[in-house]
C-alpha cells in the first residue's frame, strides 16, 4: 500500500512538472509578462556582469542569483523555464502539505488566463519567488517551525523584493512584539542572509549603486509609474474587504498580516499582473479555511488542461500566424510571422552597420535582441521610469550623451503610447530623436545615428 502511494506521488509531481513546462513554453507563452527581462538579469550574471554596476536592477539580487545557477550550464530560455517548472512543482509540494487535495483547486485558479490573468503568476522572476517565500512563511507559521528558519525566510523575502519583504518583517515584529525571545531569533535569522548578501555587494564594488537603484530610486519609480486599471482595482478592493473581515475574525493569525502587507506588490502599477499576483496569495488563505471531503483531483486536472488548450487555440486564432521560431538562446519562441519578419529584417540591417548599435526598446524586446545575439546587458536595456536611481532620468540622459558614435534603435509605438502602461522613458528617447539623424525605419522601429564628430 505504501509503495502504491509513493508511486502515485511520483506520478503526481511528474505530471505537474510536465504541465508547468508545457504552460511556460507553449500554452501561455504570450502571457509571459517580464520573463525575458528576468531571464536577462540571470543571463548577464552568467557572463560575469555585476548587477547595479554593469546593468540596472531595482530589486535585491537574490532572484537573479538563484535563477542563474543552471544558466551557467546553458544560457537557453528552455533551461530558464525548466528551472521555473521545478520551482512551481516544489511550490505545489508545499501547497499539498498545507492544503491537501484543495491544492488541485489552486491549480485551476493558477491556470485561468482571462479576465484575471492568474496564469501570469506562473512565469519566472522575483515576483513569483516572493510569492513562494510567502507560502513558506505561511507553512512555517502554521506548523510552528523554528524561529531562526522563519527569520531566514524573512531575510530571503527582503532580498527578493525589498519593499514587500520589509513589510513581512514588520508584520512579524507586530505579531511577536511581546515575545522577545522568539523575536530575537527571527532577527538573527533575518540578518544572516542579508549580511551575506551585503558582503558580496561590497566585495563586488556595487553596494552604493545598489542603495541608489533599490532604495533612493524608489521615489522616482512610484512618482513616475502610478497607473490604475479600474476593473483590477475593483477585484483588489473586493479581496481586501474579505481579508479585513478575516483579520477581524482571526486577529491572532499572523498569516493574515503577511497576505495583507503582500498587497503592497500592486503599487504603483495596479494592473492585471500585479493584482493577479496578490490574488494568488489571497486564494491560498481562502483555501486554508475550506473543507473538501472527497478527492477532486481528476476534475481539476481535466479543467486545467482544457483551459490551457483552449487558450492556446484562442491565441492562434487571434494572431492567425503564430509559429514556433528558433533563435540562439530563444529556442521554441512562439512569435507571429509578421513580428518574425521585422526581427529578421532588423537583424540583417544591423549586421551591415560599422558603429555600435544600442537598442532602446521596451525592456522585454531589448533583452530579446541582446540575448539572442550573445551580447552584454547594459544600462540602456531597461529604459523605464524609476530604473536608474534617484534623479534617474538625468542620469540616463547623461549616459546617452557620453556615447561617442552609434546607432540607436527606438520603438516609436512605445514612445507614442501613454507612459505608465509601458514605463518607456520618453525624455531619453526625445534626446535621441533630437540629437540624432533618422537613417532607417523598420516596422515600428526607427534607427537614429548619433555622432560627436
């Protein structure tokens, strides 16, 4: 009997791993959000680049460090997705320990693509990792794990996303305010990973730029990127009402406060992705309180598979010309034929140029072009508001002025869109357009040549 249970467990997690990999590569690939950017951070580290010095990064380095481990073996997006499929499987392993068979319901929730894009939470990056640490905190609090361990998880959360992780620490301090012995253990646990990380940053000579990008630059980020999609804001408000009622009923449950402060992840961009991320945490709490007497895994697996297949078909019907394209480091990329033609035409043109070419596109596209050409990631590759530290707009324009001779590829479509949805730093593009000479237009891309001669 025990042998049968073990075999079933192996097949369960093998199915989950394969399902997640299929979702990441094919079924939901167009809902990938910032996956290419997060991939780019880890890719840069494998090339020996130093975060905050060689390229801009506005979060602590734990997630890029973690995801870079297996990319040292092969810098393919498929390796990145295999890592994420493993982490998702591990995530569900903890969920099964916490929720039992109710975890299968969570699988359906995480497979919903529309109108709330819960599936976007599946994709790799620091936000998913932060959700994972939240799950571990809830599990450890519910099972009364060692306070040193909880402190380490709090430290790892802080090193994943400093704003939300810092609020986790405040929630824990509030919960244990009168229990000084437990609180001291958590403080010691928290300081251990944080101290190690800071030592590494000091040794790399990146600590001061880390402070500028990840802390002082937050003022610019919040001021420049405030954006609200009202449907998702309403979803958020409804979930918060339920959460507050839960806190009133169970004021001593610290897990409520962790999820409450996790809501800060939606600020300042209240959109489908960030609200879905909060709801992914919210539904874990809701399922904790629900009783399900019979096994429903077969129905949940069926509905999850059906959702993913239907969405894959809808994507193909909407675009009409989706194809699987293979580029260096981007094997099995799902792209429209129209986009592929523009990419190939731009690549052919760039190969004819003698001076340096700087891509000044939306973040995901910048990283796509740089990684597939095996090039270094630079400060020009994430040209978003709030991504350059305090007074960051002036800093990036100063960097642009230091370029002697070179071609700049800009995205005119992103430039003409409202700033908050794209976060595209228009002032820097203004400098490129006014200081340079336009030499070519390829699709939505315009190429400018800047010369100091």
